[in-house]
């Protein structure tokens, strides 16, 4: 693993949440809930996944997140990327099923890691967010203007 990979991983660990707690009923599962306090640089070098060079941001985040769950002392990975099929048709995918070690409570975590820019001219309505939240959060846009936070959030809730 190159020094660059460690720097990217550390940056991933420092990524701020877009909201805290619940937003329109969706509970945030912050990365800092995973106890990684025991990890040192030498530990990161051992068992870190090999990530292809041209891996896009979201896919790279999946590698990092799964590694974090596997290294966590308070959660364990049950499974990841679980296909949901109905009558041989793929309806969706569950990103991660994890178990809290002390309570045995199981969590379904959908990882959303996006790069957004702020565009003050965008405004979109939401089926789930109140008007103030939708107005502000729709201004966070991805590479194409249709790919904004509100669109993705509504899709997450719907699916």
C-alpha cells in the first residue's frame, strides 16, 4: 500500500456527515460509531484491500467502509452487497448488514458517499423533506444537475 492510499483512507475517516441524527426519518450511522482507535499505520498496512488505481470515489469509499467494519472492535460485518431478487428480477441491493458486538443488534447500512458542489440556483421539492430542507439540500449537486442530494435522498427512502 502506498503512502497515498493511507492519506486517502485518513481523509475518508475524517469525512463529515451531511446531517446528524435523523433526517425525514432516516437515521444517520456515523463512521465514528465504529471503534477504530486501535488502528495504527502499521495495522492499516496489514489487511488493507487492494484498490484498483482508477476506482471512482463511491466505489473506493465502499472498500474503505468495509475495511473499517472488519477492523472495528465494536461491530462486525455479517454480509455486504446483498442482492434482493423477486421472481429472478433484481429489485435492489443491501450495502451492509452489521452487528453490534455488545448488544447483538443488527443494522442495515446504506453507504452514500458522493462528491457534491453547491449551486445556489437549484431548488427541488422532496417527497420526504420539509420545504426548507429540500430547498437548501437540493443545491448540493453532482456532476450532472439532476444528480442532487434531494433526488438521491428521495430515491434512498423510496427504494
